[in-house]
């Protein structure tokens, strides 16, 4: 096998089986490959992919009551889901967290909300989480892997501390009307896949919003805030989130 890549933007000429061939590469030194599975299967296979869900299917978790605007006031209830990368910055090879998606299934609707919106903020306050919500246990979807997660995850009506070196990294709308029971609201990080289902305002459906690729470094936090203008009650959700760590 050749030690250098054969630069080929187009598909190169096929090589007969059992013959040696050069590796295919790009103009900037990339190595090309043809995966037999989705990239997530490879991440899960090596033990780098993790999932967090609400503990009991059918039992939802409430977020902040009557939240009508984006809020980040220190000491106030301001946030619905918090990821923290607990990896030490001084580790020999510190890992980062790469958000894949967040999925919310509505069980209790945010009464009177004229829309349902979100924002994602990265910061590096070491004590960003103060209280509230439920601690979720990350699990490895590879049943044959014993790798554990470096993330701590909370979901619910969270009280958070002031941000430090804040970066607003995503802002979007999940529903343009009051969400209905069994709506599935999905935020996909770094992708363009999927799309909202065409349903009436009163019918439940699947609604997808894409946001930029989001990476959480050692000792950084990622906070998901949810709100709805004119919201008059706490919404409750079942949830599932996926990410990888490398």
C-alpha cells in the first residue's frame, strides 16, 4: 500500500480485487473513505456516543413555569437543559462534547404560548448549575462498551448562576403556535436533515430545527433555554439527547 494519497476529486478508476491500490485523498491532505454505516454507528462502536433521557417513559419533567422571554438572570430560574463537560482542562488529551440532537416530546402544553422558542448558550462558569431540575444519567448505546460519559446533564426548571465568557450559539423557533400534546420538537446540531411535518395547528407532529455544530470544551457548559410568549403554565416534556465525546 502506498504511503501517500492519490489526489482525486472525482471517483478514480476502479482497482481489480486482490490488487494493491493507493489511498484516495483530497487536495488539502484529507483521506477519503466510504463508510458502510452512518458516522454515528462508528462513534457508538468505539464507545464515544452517549444518550440521556428522562428516567421513566411516560413520565414527563416540567420546565420553568410561565416563562415568556429568554432569561439568564443570575439566581433566577433560567434554563431547561444544562450540559457540563467535566473533563479537566489540564488532562493530557482532554475530550470535547459534540452535540448531536435534543428531542422533546410534549406531554403538558405551555398554555397560551403563542409560539415555542429556544436558545443555546455556551459559557465556562465552573458553577453554572445552582439547583432545580432532574439529574439525568448518560448511557452508552453500545451494549458491548463499558465507556462512561464525561458529561453531567440536568433537565427541568433550572436555577443557574451568571454566565462567564458567554457565547450565544443557536436561536430558533420550534412551534409557531401553542405546542400540542405529543408534539415532537427536535433540535439537530450541525445538520440539515429532516423537516417539520405538514399538520394543522391543532394536530401533533414532528418539528425539526437545525442549529450550528456545537462543541463544548473541558469545563464548559451548554444551556438550553425554552420559552413562549404569553405562556401561562409550565410545559412538561419527555426528552432524549445524543452527543459524542472525543
